[in-house]
């Protein structure tokens, strides 16, 4: 494997100690506390199936890196609006995919604006292992994938994605709609953001795992914002925004409006706050609070959520809006958990 220099750690965020102060040093752990490994967590209801894919590796004493790749490949292979070649296209009708992966040694790989490749997460891993780079984008990423043996596939929009795109084309409005009850008709910040059942749309799956040896890895894959401008990149393929892993401390992933995750280097911030002593949930909440503080009243119109796992096996999440849920799988079984949020609170569901 191509060894990489580790990202700057505590020295870069030494000032966070001043920000967190005594609160960070005295913070008490929040549930959900799992405290045994292996364990895998992932975003949204689609995380249940993805976690089962990851568990085939983790349950056989496999490595977390292999697990987080295998897990999100399950989602990439499904035909849906959110992830994979059947997902919502950009405003010009092209499906572009983003993904990143990171292991316990600080090695990482990423692809952005990748077209006609079924499993961008696996291409991201090849970037990590076979190139001196972290990220490849666009046609260069596609050329690399083909050279590595990944077949070019035709994009085939899911029925939901087709309907959503045709509906969006009627007005082509780039106006976020949050907290609007509507019939199922699309995904992304510029489509109806909430469904009749109260669930949020979502275009990303992020996954973090700890294996039996206690090592962490993470992955993140997405089709990005529905009907986005051509060439737009969100947080999902960016190390430190959509995903960050520090094997000494913990790991985090993000979902929601990527521009605002990037704005605070969201997952890196969460991990560094855990380094300062905050529990995963408290660290996720502090990151959300930064976004809310920056956005002001504008925070009411967006959704961002963070999900984290620390080295002690503690799991936590926090979102701006209620409705974010995540999946947990360990030796005790699997469950969905409703995250707490800035504008309302959830509870654990079995």
C-alpha cells in the first residue's frame, strides 16, 4: 500500500482546547455506548443493508478497511435516487458520482465527478493504494478506473430519479426547500426535502467501522446534490469534510448540505473535538452548533448531520433538523437510531 503522511493532528487544532475549555475536559459520555467491537455504523435507513455487507467482513475477523468498502458497495449497486448510476443527475442530465475512503494509518483516496463507473468507492481505494495522489476527478478519474479494469456502464436512471428530474426541469429552480411535506418526488436540496412520512431526502451514505483488532476505517459515497450545476463537488469526496479517520481518537462521517460541511471542515472538526475529550455525540453537536452560528436564520433551511465513533466504542450523532437516523451493527445485532437535533430530538428505535 502507498504510505502517506498523516494529516496534521493536535498541533493544528491546539486552539480548540481554548474553545472547549473545561467543558471538554469534564464532558460526560452520551449514549449510545456500545463498548465492544467489531462495530459498524452508517447513515440513514439504507445503512442497514450496507452494514450487513460490512458485517460479512467484520464478523469473520476481517479488516475495517475491507468492511467499509464492501458495505457501501451494497448501496452503490442498488437502483435508487441517492447513490449509484441510477441516482439523480446533474442539471444537464448526467449522473456524476463522488466517493472517498480512509484507513487506520491515515491513507486515503477519493474520486469526484466520476461518470459511468458502478463502484466509485472501489476506484477511490485504488487511488489510495496505487497512486501518489489523494483525489482524481472527472475524465481523469474515469480513465484511471478503466485502466484498473473497471467496466464503463451506461447510466440508467431509476424511475424515481427520472420523475424527479422531469419535474425539476419544468422550473429549474435552485431554491432549497426544507420542512416541506410533499409527495415523494425527488432528492437533493433543490427537490422537496421532506416526504409524507416525515423522512428527509438524502443523497449520501457514510460508514465508519472498528474491527476486532480495534482499528478504524471509513467510507463515503454519493451521487451528490440532485440537479446540481455540472462540475459541482460537495463534501462527500473531501477528506476532513465528508469523512475523517484518526486511529488514535475516532472517526466521523457527514451527510446533508455539503457546502456547509466543507465550510467548517466538519468531520475533522468532530474528530478533533473528540480528541479534546468530548463524547461522539457532544462533538457532533458542537460541530452542528458552529454551522448554525455561521448560518444564523439560514440554518432553518438546511440539513447537516454528523455521525461519529470513538476508540472506546462510543457512538454518537447530531443533526440540524430532526429526521436524521443511522444504523448500528455489532455482535449484539442491528438497530436504527434517531439522532438528536438542533430543532428537535429523536429516540432509539429497535
